């Protein structure tokens, strides 16, 4: 049984017992006056005891979503604390495949040659305290098809992420996070890619292939930008830009918005 189900089962059982005793006249005070303090006590005990009871329990899933004629895909990732790794797949039979430690729930929406996939942390991870992912958090290893054009939309918590997109066709990547450590290799042969990165506090490292031009806009007064390679991306006004950006066959347009942190681009 999922540990979230155990927690809510205990709470419902406790509520039923209290109201039964109240109806039978065995309680000196009303059940409602005891209900909420008892709930807080049980949740506190759950936080203390559950890691000991379930410390060796890590839910791991493998997932493979076949192409079925897909040429374009939008991937939405709703992650928590842990790690995400995204890379190209060696095969061509799946839109997405991967191993998900800490479990995953997926939603698939197919419309002709376009496929939408949403990967999210299962509901019991949010409501069934504590996490079923174990002490190392939620760790997802995802592979994408080299022949499909993707738009990536990523929302994550405190995590360590590696996105190796060099061999993939990525038209857009949007990433939002409260704070993490993220390394992204931008596509090498995608034509045009737009990248939006929004963080509260983070370390973001962007690798731009030698054959790819870039135009970079940065918003963040407390963001350390000393490690942007200005020999490749000189600053013109508020922008960092490759001299050949307008004519380049492969280019990326990047916007980084962060409260505080470090940005590395090379």
C-alpha cells in the first residue's frame, strides 16, 4: 500500500472513532474539540515514524511511449526535489522512454501527428507525507527521439538537472524553478530554438555548440554573469549576441530571469 494511503487511512479511522464515541456519550467533551489536535499529533508522529518504517522503499518505474506517427511533441515535466536527466535515445520507436525513481504519473494526448505528454510527481508524493522516493529524492532519467521536434516545459523544485539536447530537435525549452543546479547542452542542428529560464536562486550552465549562434537576454540584478564567454557572445547594450546571429543557420534565443545565483554560458 502507498504510504500516503496509510496516513489518510489513519486520519479517517481516528475521525470515525472519535465521532462514534461522541455519539455513544463516552466523551466528556465534543468530538470536534478533540479532532484537530489529534490530527496534528498523528501527522507529527507520521513524520517521525514513517522514514523509519519505509526507509528502504523506493518506487521505480520504466516507461516507454511509442511514436505512433508522432512528428511533434510537447513534453511537460512537473518534478520535485531530486534530479532530472534528459538525453537522446539510441532507438527510434518511442516518443519518450525512461526510468523514474520515485515514481511518475503520465498523461498522453494524441492529435494526429502531434503528441502531448505530461509527467508529474504522483499525488501521494504531495499529500502522503513523507516522500516515497527515499532519501535521494525523485530521480528521472528520460530519453527522447532524435527524429521528433520537441517543446519542453519543465517545472521543478530543488534539484540537480542535466539536459543534453545536442542531438535533439528542440524548438522551445521553458524551465521554472525555485532553486536548483542545472546544466543544459543546447541543440546543435535544430534550426531555431527558444530558451526561457526562470529561477528564484540557481546555478545555470548553458553549453552552446560551436556551430550555433546565440542571442541572450538576462534579467537579474544579483545574478553573477562573469562567466559568460564574451569572445563568442559579446555584449551589445542589454544583449549578449553572436556577431553572425542574423545569418546563422542554427541559432538559439535565450532569456534568463533569476533572483540570485550564477550563470555560466560558453
